C-alpha cells in the first residue's frame, strides 16, 4: 500500500501537467477550508473569467516561447488595441464589427513589427519587444491623453458581461481558443515546426523549414491574441482605459512558465499553459479570500515562480541521472 | 621506466548497470598509452574516474599516482595531483583572449588585482610549447578549430601536470592538423609528461602510441605494445569478432551525370572581401559516391553549404539532370530532391528536445500530413520502418534523441533523408565522433543509397575513409579544386599533394 502510494506520487511528479493539477487542487482545498466562499458558483465564474483574459494572451505566448522567442509588448498591445476599438466606436461611430477588426489589426501590426525587428534586424526578442512595449504604451497616452474613452455602445459592453448557459462568454471564447491552440500545436505541421525552430533553429533550417516565416507567424499570433484580450477587456469595462494591461506581460509569462514551457524553446504544452494560468488566478483569488495583504501577494507570486522553475530543473537533473 | 599511474581493478556502476568491470592498467613515465574502444566501451568513464569527475566512493577499486593512493573529491583534486584532462569538446571561452583562457582559474594576482602583464608574458611561453603561433591578445573566437585544440592543450600545461588525459583531441581536426598535434604530444612526452590518449582513429593511434589498450563493454580486452599491434587485431578486439574489411566497398552501377556545379564562388564567412571558394566546378553521376577531400578551411563544407542554400554564394550555377536550378535556401534544394547532413550534428543535425520520431520526420512533414494536419499513424509507421531498417539502438521511436550515442543519433539524422526520395545527398563528415561499429553501418547505408541511384557527395577529413568509400575524389586546396581522382588511381600521396597545393592531379 505504502509503496503504491509512493509510485502514484512519483508518476504524478513525472508528468508536469499532473503536478500542476495536483498543486491546483491542493490549493483550492486549502482555500476552501479557510473560506468557503471560494467554491461558490459566483466565485468560480469570477476566477474563470479572470483566467480567461490572461489565458487568451498566454496561448500566444506559449507559441512564442516554444519557438524560442519572447514578447514583452503584450500588455501595451492589449491596452492600445482596446483603445483603438473604443475610439473607432466613440469618435467615428463605426460598426462594432469594424471597430473590433481595427483593434485586432492594430495588434497584428505590432506583431508584424516585433517579428520584423527580430527576424530582419536581428534584435534579440527581449529588446525588440521591450521597444514595442514602450512604443505601444506611448501611443496609448498620445491617443487618450491619459483619460478613458466612454461610453461605448451597449451591444459592445453587453458582450463583456453576458453569459451562455451560466458561463461567461469570455470563458467560452478562451476555452475554444485553447482547444484550437492545442490542436494547432500538437496536430498540425505548423505546430511541429514551432517546436522544431525552438528546439534547434539551425537543424530546422537544414530540414527545409522556413524559420523566418514561422517566427513571423508566432509573433503575429501572440499580439493578435493580446489585441483580442484587450478588446474583450474594453467590452467588460464598457470603456477604453489607458492604464489596463500594465504589467500583464509578466503575469502571462509567469503563468506560461509555471505551466512548463521552456524559456530555451522547444518544449511546452497548451494544457500546461491553461493550468499555469488557472493556478495564478486561483492563487490570487485565494489570497484575497484568505486575507493575505496585497503587498504580500506579489511576494508570493515571486516565490511561486522560483519554486515552479526550481522544481522543473530538479526534475530535469533527476531524469538525466536516471 | 618508472610506473607513474597504477589502476587496480576499478569498477563503476550506474544503478544496476556495470559500465566498467574490474579494469586494471599501468602508465609509465614518458609514455603514450592509447585507449581505444567503441562508444560506450567505458573510455570516458575511465577518464572521468582518473580526472576526479566521479569522486572517490562513486566507484570501486583504487588507483595510485606515484605509489600514493588517490581519493579525489573533485577535478580540482586531480589537478593538484598532476592529472590534467583535455576534453573532447573544446571548452574555451570564445570571447576571452588566448592568454585569459590559458590562465583562467589560476590567474596570477596580487591581492585582488590580476597581474595582466605577467599573464601575457607567460602566455607566450605556453603557446611556444605547443607551437601555436597566435597573438595572446587575440579573441579565441577568431581561432581555427585546430588552433583552439592546441590552446586547450596549452591550457592543461599551465598547471604543470605529470599526466595528461586526452579525449579524442583530433576528432575535429583535419589530417595534417592532427599530425601536427600528434607531433606536439610526442614532444611533450619526450619531456617527461605521461599521456593517456583516447582516439577513434586507429591510424593515428598506431603512429603515436607506445602501447594500445582496447576496452570493450567495460572490460580491458588487451594491452599491447605498438610493435605487436595491427589494425585488424585492434578492430577485432574492439568489436569482439575479426574484421577483414572495414569499408567493404560496394560499388553501384554508375548512371548519367545528375548533378553539376559550375563556377561556384563563395564569400568567406568571417573575412570581408575574401572568397573561401573560388570558381569551383564538379559533377556527380547517379549512384556515384564522390568524395570531397581537403584540409579544413579549404572550402569543402562551405561550397556544399552554399550549393544547399545554407550559405550565401557570390556566383555559381547548379544543374540537376541538365536543368539549371535556383537554390536560395535549403527549402529550395530539398524541393528539388537534394538533402544534406551537416558536419555539426549537435548544432544543425538533431533537435535535442524532440523524440526520434519527430527528428526523423521533420523534413517529411508534407508526406505525413493532410491539409496541414499531422497523421499520427502514418508518421509512426514511417519512423518505425526506418528505425528498424537502420538498427537504431534506443528505447523506441518515442525515446528522446539526446539519450542516444553519437552513432545512433547520426543514423536518425540519416533516416531523415532516407525517407525522402532524393536525387542527391550531401554528407558532411557523417562519421565524426562515431564508433567503429556505427561507422560500418553508416557506410553500408551510404552504399545502399548509391545502389538505389542516389548521387552521394561525401565530405570527410579522414582520408582513409574517403579512400575506402568513394568512387571518385575531388580534392580542395585553398578554395579551388586541385585534384579529381578516380578510384583506380587513389593514393594518399596524390591526395595530400593536391590538398596542400603542391601538385594538381586529373584536371
């Protein structure tokens, strides 16, 4: 019996996703014991909704990181795209559909620029997207002069608040995207190429993979998803806020890394990213419910990163020894 | 002669697997003892024990330096006992200067201040010891492979060792650079240093070693003096059965010319306004194995990388089946039926975080997918077929490629191209760092491909290999072609004369 238990625990540790799931459940149970509000319908939906905004971006970030890239500009793009959509509706009275499209285009444009800096100018991704982070945030301030844009059309705001079968719309959107992301990564040639260029770009090139094109695609995908998240955020708030998305890039990257995506590229899964993102939201919701001060929450987040990545490294060294 | 090192019945286990079984061995002062054996025979384990990588207690048995029992806790301990290891993979800091590299870890200093003047003065002394003519201020990045290898040895000398352990010091070098290196090792040994020398190159071992020890499956099979050793005997001991012909050349029926290169000029990758290859042309016939010989830096790899679209070319025509084709990136070459195995297996041959299956099919994604979606079953079948056919030794196609030995990794890399219907296959040093058994298997794969009508371009720095395997040989000298030799006229002398730009042959 004792032995069986140990084996179960061991195999649990072997699959990274299961490990995160285990921590997730443990955490939920702990929080629920301290504060039973946690597992109520409304709180669960709240957690899921908060997860979704991050998750949509984290999906794109997963692709970028697996392809050995990095995108720090997602937070600023989120804000800028939301505002572009809001401005299109508020100032120019464009139809919602067109406004949304403009917002997405704005995100795609920045993704294109990021890829251009990285692929053509050979600027390291961290620097290139850091530049974009400031440029996009700067444009936000130019566009709004610091004040929010509102009110937005009812039909638009409604989308951010409405439910389908008791589940917030945004959660469904995120779930569908996650599924699509999983299928793309695991079951398409494109996904395989993303892993290949992250695993070893030279080998990929030798094998006839157009490394530049794949790199372009992942940056484009990531920033477009950031834009989508931004537009949905604007819908939720019913306004275009200049300060949204500040620091989102760090939340997203943290979630993805906790989910087991390697910063060295070539490894990671969508399932891991989903669980990592969920873990982050549960953690922050849990800490609120348990009554941890906002100041300490940041500290705990930092600690979690170290523990998660440290654990991953430990696993890896064990595997090598075996 | 004085016994300087005595190894007594050392065994090493990893978990339940014994990789090293009761090995004993003596090393005398001023001798070169070569250790040969297939990959996995236990050569590196031996080196790791002697150099303190495995601390005392992690192995059984004991060893003595000058009669004193050694129980090292770290590599540092080994250094203090006068044992220095030069690793196979060059581990220099590329962005530091030659002198800094030499003294790294033992920088002479006064208080917290490093005595740079002394370092650069002393550096020259050690560079002279290995006949290395470079500026101590030069960045290591700008040194050639062989210069870096010499520098690694100089670095080992800085600690004034009594015993040097060399792990395949010539594996990345060309014939003449290797010869030069071996001369230097001989010189060092004549000055009283003792040396254990691991190598895959038997010709070299027979030239340089005083005694030759053969390991197989973790056991010491034989130790003979050079005078008593022959190649056949050594190989026989290594693989446990007699070996009559290592290369066992099988000729294919040669067809018409399928691939032609004309007027190829390739700019030097590091030096501006200089061409590494100038106006080179050659052709290959269907079923032919064409060897490209020459010294490192002569432009063999560079020409083929340029033909393949991996490097830029200034000018040059490539014709496939008489038709001129444009190749700007590897993708273009592949779509025309040209494949290439690069010389740097780790850097551009394998994808480390992937499984064997994924590595094998990475160039065939189109063939295993429909409308962009992978068809798992087809992929598994395809990978499994080649896995079985090439006798890859691993835990299955879902094993990670990093768990494989060099030879098996190379088979996986080859299978990547075998599953495509190629017209031309370029192999750049396909047997580098591969053990004898796997080498033989790789030659057989190459023969089989040739018999199927594939034109093979085979680049190698091991002259014997080219002499054994190829139907014809092109010799590069300083970026131009100096020799075009048919198999009937193969001789080491002609090739070396052409490679060193002394005498042209067949042009």
